[in-house]
């Protein structure tokens, strides 16, 4: 994904399920090094059932400034 923001801002990523009812694992943080950062995030396997909703929350932990995320993809794989 590509993120546009202010250098040195700390951005956090979290995965929740079921309308932010349950946070899956810990937040992952990234410090922006420039105005545009490209990064890949990989999260460990997480237990879901077919009726769960999956949400990705992204937050600027440093300031109330907005960030812009572009060209992002999200994949979920089911292993039985």
C-alpha cells in the first residue's frame, strides 16, 4: 500500500472483527519516513468464521492530521 502523510508521523494498523467488537492480535505501527511511503504488512493467522466481518483500522498516532492511503489490497485466505 502507499500512504501519504507527514514525515515522522506514526501510523498504526489494527484488524478487528464484528463491528470493532474484537481486536485480532496487536496493533502494527509504522513511522513515515517521507511524504509518501510504500509498505507491506503481513499479519499472523487469525481465527474467523464465515459470519464474521473483517475491518482494518488505520490511525495517525502522532497527530490529528489525516493520512491518505492509496493502492491498497487486502486478502483473506481460508484454511480448513
